[in-house]
């Protein structure tokens, strides 16, 4: 038996899984995200740890005779915790959607040319407000007393592992943007913020043993395998270990990826260092499921009620176009100042039209990422493997299939991060001889969605308008941000 843990953007998720990929038991619980302002968004890192322990206790109490072979954790990035010499937080965790460091990001990004970026990462990836080096500079400038006390700047999974084992480590894939293609920290980048190089955890492979659960915790003595970021683990857990396979994850944000050793440097796309014969091209959006949650809260709807609204709507061309830039945008635009838009509303526009346009707008955002990924990887497929909480609604899955013009295959277990973590734990603990073998054994799909050919042209034309609107939004976003301040 294995436990896979996903420290997600809105909730903790734990799965007790066997070597055939069967989900024996499941635990999930939400935690608060504090939106201090439009720019500052935070979480309490101890909420993650307390809920992990609660989930492990439930598994132990329900299955007292079970022994675990290993446990692994994946987590949200780029969320950062500044901790002191005892490993205690000096600040609340700075959430990945937080853009307080956008000015620091621009300052650093303006001092690095594309040639340097390509030499480090294989693509001209921008330094954005969520980058660790941007946050370090922000803390150094704005909270010098905190910076002075900071021993480590940690990611969520690394913080949780430290609390469970007492050991400090990280992995190179979670530190995308701080490491190069050789899986080493980039000294020249870290030196742009004095003393930053002394505040980073040591790196270990994602499949390395990093410690054992402390004696006073459930499943004491269980091996913990390092793990990695949620996107990389989730893409592995949805079949991304296979070469040239398209993957699409949907949670708070949309994340798309392709495993391809061919690299054509493409603006806005992240190319990970090669690991275990996997060369991952990826692009994360800023607001996927977050757009759905925003809409439901705005109209006091449950997600089921929102789905029903769209299902009962007579499909027509009156729905406006939604730009899901509620908190700026990441790939492939990397524009923190973008604002959300409903374009094309008339006196006939109703709540159901708006609901459908939210689903369509998020899907257009995914298509924008996918087109850049296809260019970066030199790989175009007719199918895409999908997983995550955002793929549990049939109506949205069909819209995605229509917008992307691809067959969608849905992962059986809705949390790809759990499956990804279990596969990493199973391989890292020696149960399987290769990472490919581990995932071939545990991954299954339960449903597919074919694109409706009668809607392909409609959505292709609408997507071209979406791109034009996005370009206009970029031009006016900075002016509007200054005005709204």
C-alpha cells in the first residue's frame, strides 16, 4: 500500500492506493486562502500539515493492520514559505496567485536577456511575480528583518516533509526557474539577490528517500519519497511518462503539458530539465477552476447548479466571450495586470449564457497554451489525456473537446496528483524497476469525449476573436491597473 498526498491550492487530498492503482481510501479537506488585497494572497502552512496528519490518522484508524511501503507528496507551486532556523514560518505562505512582487520580477527580468534564459532553461521563460527570486527580493526590500531571520525559502511539499520527518530537502523540478537543465541551482540568477544563495534547501531527486515519519505520528517509520510539484506529478499520473503524449490537468488553474525531447524555444512555455527520460513542456494558466468558483459565488450557485444551467440552455451564438484573467494570466502570456472580461453582452444575455461563456473562455485559454506547447515540442496529437477536479462535469468536458478539437480521455481517479505521487513512491521505494512500469500499472481511464464536428468551425472562429480580445486586453491592462490603483 502507498499514500499519495497532494497539497492543492484549495484543499489537501490523500489517497491510500494499492499497486494496481485501486483507490482503497480517500481523504480531502479544504483550507482557507486569505486574499489580503488584489495583489496579496496567503495561506497558513500549518493548515497543510495538520490536515495531512488528520488524513493519515483516519487511514490508520480505518485500516489498523495496513503497513505502508512508502508515502510521497506533491504540492502547489510557486507558493513560498520563509522559515527561521527552527523551521517555523516567519510569514504566512505567499500563494502562487500572489503578485505583490511584480515590480521586483520586472526589475530582475529586465536584467536577464533571452540568450541567458535559453542557455539555462532551453526557452525564454519569463521571471514573473510568482518566481522565488522575485519573492526573495520583495521580502528583502520590504521586510528586511524577516529576510535576516530567514533560514530557508521552502515550497509547500518541502515544508510538510520537514514537519513530518525533521529533514530539509527539495527537488529540482519543483524549483523550475531556479535550476538549469543540469538540475543544478543557477548561481548567476541567485546572486542577483544578495544572500539568496544561502537560503535554498539542498536538492534531491524526486524519487529519493528523504526521511521517515516521526515516531509520534501515524504510520511512524514509513519511508517518505521526495516527490515534486503538483503539475509534474499530475502530468505523470495522467500518462505523461509516455513520449509525445498530450496532457491536460484542471484544478484551480489549467495546466497542459507534452513530453517531447524536441525543443523549439517558444515564448511563454516552460521546458523542464530532462528526468527519467521525460522532457516536459508545460504551460499553467492562472484561473481555470478558480473562474468557475468565482462565477458560482457571484450568483450563489453550486457547481452542479451551474452545470445544469448550461445543460438546459438552448445552444446559440448569443453567449459572450469570457477572458478568464481574474488574477492576471500566466502561460503563454505572463501578464500579471490582465483583467477579466465578458465581451459581447446584449439585452438578451442571461445567466446561462454567462455560465457557458465561463466554461468556453477557460477552454480557449487552454487552447492558447496548447498551441504554444505544440510549437515548443513539435508535437500535435488528436487525443489528450485529462485529469483533475475540473474534469468531473460532462458538459464542460464536451465543451473542451469541441474547443480543442481533440478526443478527451478522462483519468479514473479524479486527483492526478495522488496517482503521480503514488507512482513516484512505488518506484522510489523499489517496488517497480522503472518509473514507466510503475505508472503503466496504476493508470486507468474511465470515459472519453469526442469533439462534436458540427461545432468545430464555430469554436475555431470564436477562438480567433478570443485571441484578438486578449491582445487588446494586454494593451489596456497596464493603463487600467494604474487607473484603478
